[in-house]
């Protein structure tokens, strides 16, 4: 075996070592001072740099304890609501028995009843026992129990409610209670930190935090008002609880979540509550101006309808249905009539006719130009309420 001669490779080792040292020196010289960036600094008059504070300082006690302090201030005034409602249902009869006994045999059977329990949240807004919550929390309830943080329980009376805005006011017989201050939801901003406290899934005093994700959300399937969107966790049972800012002031009433969504919750702006609070307390409901209406269902005037009736117009609406005892029925309007004008103004679409009617008042008399099978007709109708 040939013996390895170390002396023959020694010069190459020395050359490689020197090259590495030179390379390291160049790299250190080029990148000197380019490591972790220093804090941003501004120069004062004396020429010496003045370092700005970081936006978030986790060592800052006031920031670290902010949520803790909010919970201590708000939680004593948050209540947990238990409800019991009677639900009636008709048992489903298998088709084979209906065929055997006849379709009318089971109609005389009395519907069965059972007690359905529900939970929700709310908060005290007056020291003499007034509580705000959602309408859907207490809807149809035979019994409403308000549970305080102290463990005391009270039977509640419904003082005011409004289904459209999903609001309800309860009253319990208690005094000198902790209560929350109503803030200003018009002053809040997207990105602002908020805290939600409630009773999700029956878990008392659950605190979640997040930010305001968006404002003026319109979910007509949930609520007729514009809502605050937040990513603070809001789950079943949170409904009716307070959404507060970092001062502990209520800026919204937690209301709903979107099914199969994560990080999306909604709250009713507290200013909407404040605008209607006095009326809810005094009258028990929110009264709204009557909306005028004719009492018909309409369809757009399609080309097929135009061709069928042989009309020489492409605007108007087809009356699909006339409600019984409605202003339209009393005026003699019929299904399959085509409304061409209202007060000599052309009707271009169902949306346009609705806009024209709602711009008037209940009790106003309008003149309709219509097309019926045998020609043009003029009809006068006295507008009623939209419910009619």
C-alpha cells in the first residue's frame, strides 16, 4: 500500500485557509451594520437621535392588563338568561296508515306539546334592574330567568321588544345593581380593539377579544339594521351580550354569526338602541311611520307578456296577485292587469312603481293607467299601509 505524504498537500491546505480568511473579512466589511435594524430614530435640535416607542410594547403594564381590567369592570353587569317556551307539534303519521284510515282520520288528533329550554346573554344598563338583550333570545318564552354573576336569580318581565331590530328590554326586581355605560357606536373605527362577554353554549362569563372588522354591514336575513362586524368570537348563547371598547363602554349588542363561518360575528350598534330606548321603555315597542302600499304582487313586463297582449309598449308591470281587502282590490285592480302609468308618470319596472308609491303618504289617492284585455282603463286607488 502506498504511504500518504502529508507534506505534499500542506501548501494547498495553507492556500485554502488564507482564502477563507480573506473571504470572511470581505463579507464582514460589506455587511457591517446590516444585521437586525435599529429602532427608528428622529433627530432633535441638539443633533442627538431620539428613539420612538414601538406601537406594541408587551412589557407595558397598561396594555398587558387592558383586557383584564375591562373584564373586571364589565363582567359584574353581564347577565345570563335562561328561557322556557312551549312548543307544539303534530306527530308525523306514516303514509301507510293514512292510506288505510283515510286522509281525514288523523286531523282531530291534538298536537303534542313539549318544553324547550334556551339560553342567551344580556347586560344591566340601569341600576334598578333594567336589562338589554336580543328579541330572539326571549321570543315566545313562557318563563325568563335572569342569572347574575353573584349567583342570584330573578324572574324577568318583558318591558319592551322589537323584532325588526332584534331588541328586548327586561326588568327584574332588584336595586343598586352594577350597570354598564352606553358608549358611542358612531365614533368607533375599523381595526379598533373590542371585547365580547357572554354565555356561549352555557359557559358563563366567557371573554373573547378581537377587532372591529367592518362597519355598516346589512344582513336583512338577520336584522333590518346595519351591523358592526367583528372577529371577536360570538357563538350561540352570546346573543344579547355586550360588545365593549377598552374603556368598558358598550358599543354594540352581540347578535349573530354566519353558519359555517369563522371569525365573523355581528353586533347591533348601541346608538340604534339609544335612539329607540325611551320609546321601548314607555310604549313597549318601536313605532315606525306607516309605509304606503297598494297590496299587490308584481312581475316585470317581459317580451312574452307584451307579445301575448299585443301591446305597443315595453314598459309597465304585470299584476300577478291582488291581496284580499287591499287598496288595489277595493279600487278594482285585477290579476293580469298591466300598470302603465301612475299619476301620468310611466312605470318602467316593479322597483320603479314601488319607489313612486313609497314617496307618497297613506291616504293619498293615485291614478293608475292600466291595460286590461279589452283596452286601456283608468283606476283611482287610495293608498293603504304596506301591511295591507
